[in-house]
């Protein structure tokens, strides 16, 4: 009987191995363009949000990028591997997980102040530690002195502030005994499929416990095991859509970055938007929906107490946000809260500065899309998808004192103001055929400023015709 069981287990796993490999290879397509973007309300909301926050928080936040008193090179959330910390020593961090300063309402208040419309939190990063009490593992908040459901507090606080919540979930799991980065033996494949079952259960658990979640941000799909059995990721996406048809899922769930390969069943390609723009912006507007995630230092996501190298200023962040909007993309800024649960001062400052700018100029970002006008060196054009305005986000003040604008033949600028100084109308002059010059207003605070153009009703910008405002 036992022999029979073993044989059928071997046979079963071989089938999985073969079918997984076949399925993983048959439907792959090459070429990134995606026909048919999602047009439903949930996806439209994602697009209009434009500005988001990322939160990396886990056991690594307690180490703060240092181990045994020494600075550890590399991204702080990878400290387990970078400092070669044993499982036992790393797990001991759970006993220090007290978070005396954690207040989800304060996180949410600061996010609101910054002007973000959505926030993505690491429910489980590569380390495997879960920020919610999961039925399927002991490696979670409930087994720490903190003991509370951190994720619920976060979801409630952000939802209360009107900020949409998204869950980051790492496919890689350094803690789970069944996780395999490669699958080479029958035992590996049995373990790996047990792990997949665990993931499906956790994703179902997350979606049922926190129905407010608007979407998932998957990460860690590059290992050989996942690439080999790529269909498991397609299954996850199907599962999520069964549980909530409106759920939004990033492209990194499929086993690639930047869109070269994907599963395609009945015309439905995996992922609702391109997620591969990590710490970089495209040079021109991608065809698909897309999102850029950005760190304030060069490459630190989790809390690193000692930030080194270039630290981006609020002006740089604002410029990237405007650039992303001008190419129909979303921009997400990362925060790595400290091990005591509080936000670091530099991030709070950033939130204040960017927030102040967004309060005045947010109308050039939220709900805005690409304005198909000839790019100019002073910055970025955006236009509201339906309110009839074109915006110029000026990041570089011209030495000539004149901002050049080239409009389609016959277009007329009816009205031209700097946001925040609406009483003071600027007077564009026609310089040559389709070219206008606008006298650049004086800038004192060193931040970009926004000029709002109202084109004559009926004027067309690309395929867009200015409606009556
Ligand atoms: O390895 C992770 C990294 O720690 C971080 O979470 C980023 C966020 O986009 N994603 C992975 C690297 O691509």
C-alpha cells in the first residue's frame, strides 16, 4: 500500500513537472504590446490616482541595515542574505517586534498630506514574515510582542483617509520550508507545489480578510522554479479575478519584467499594467498602462538608518511625478518606516514638501494624461482627460525668460495662468507660425511651477479637442 502511494506521488509529481513545463512554454508570446486595456471603473480609478506610496516594512526594519553594529552594504530589506544572518538569529527579530511608536493613523495622515491616492504595503516581503495573523504560518505579527493585526490597522487608517490600499506579496519566501528557488528533483517539485498551495491560501485569506484591497503588487518571480512553472502565476491571477473581478494585478506576477513574455489565454494577457519601471522612467510613453516605483536614496526600500550617496530632493521627486504623468504613467514613492514603527524624519519632510506642491498643483497630475504636443526643454506637458486644460509643469527656468510652446496649426491660447496666481494672467505671444512664447514668471522657492493653458474651445491637441470649460 505504502509503495503504491509513493509510486503515485512520484507519478503525480512527474506529471506536474512535465505539464507545468509544457504549459509554461506553450502560451509564451514575444512582443510587449497589449491589445485592449481594461476600461472598467476600478482600472480607471487606478489610472486617475496617478500618485501612490510604497511601504516596505518587516523584520528587516528592526535591523535598519546594520548587523552587529556594522553598516551592511546592499538594500536593507535584503540584510538576511547580505550579512549572512542565520535563520535562528534572524527569527530572533520577532521577539524585538514591539513597535512602540507605530500608529497607522499617523502613517495615513502623512500619506494624505503628501497627496497620494493609493498606498502599497509589503504584506510579506522575501523574508516571509507576515504583517497579518495568517492561518497558514506562525511567522507573523501574532507571534510577536506587538501581537496586533498591523495590516488591518493600516487598511482601516488609509481607507478612512480615502486612500486606496494595495498589497505587495513576495512570491519568493526565504522562511517557508517548501519554497524552492530551483526545482530539480521530484521532492523539490512536491515541495514547490505545496508552497503554491500555501500562496493561494494566503492570497485568498488576504482578499477575504481585507476586502478593501484594490489590487496586488507581486514581486520575486525571477527564480528558476517560478519561471519553470510559470503557469502557477497565471493560476494566481485567475484565482484573484474569481474572488474579485475588479482586482488589479501588476505585470510582475508573470515571470518577466518589462513585458517581453506573458501568458495569453483567449486574448487575456497577464497583468493589468506594466510594473517593471523600478527606479527608472521610460523615455517615451509606453503603450500599456504602467507604473514607476521610486526610492528616495539610490536603492533602499526597507529602513536603512544610515542613508548614503545621493538623496533625492522633493524637487527631483516632483519632476519624476510630472514626467510619469506626461507619459500616462503612475508614480509611487517608497517609504521605509523605522523598526519602532515611526516614520523617519527625511520621509516626513519629503511628504510635507511634495504635499504642499500637490495642494497647489495637483490638478496637473490627478486624472491627467499625455498632451501630445512637441516636447520642450522647460519640462512636461500634461492635460486633464476631460476638463479641457493643458498644463505646463516647468522644471527648468529658461535663461531667455521665455517659455516656448508649439501648438497645432490654428490653435489659440485663450487664457494662461500660473496655478496659485490665477489673478495674474500671462500674455502669450505668437512668435512664428505655430509657435508661442510665454514670459516665464519669477520663481523664488526653487520648486517647479505649473502654467495652465485654456485653448480656444474646439481647438485640437493631437486627437483631443478642447471642450468648453
Ligand atoms: O527585491 C525586491 C526589493 O527588495 C524591493 O522590494 C523592490 C521593490 O520594487 N522589488 C525587488 C527588486 O526588484
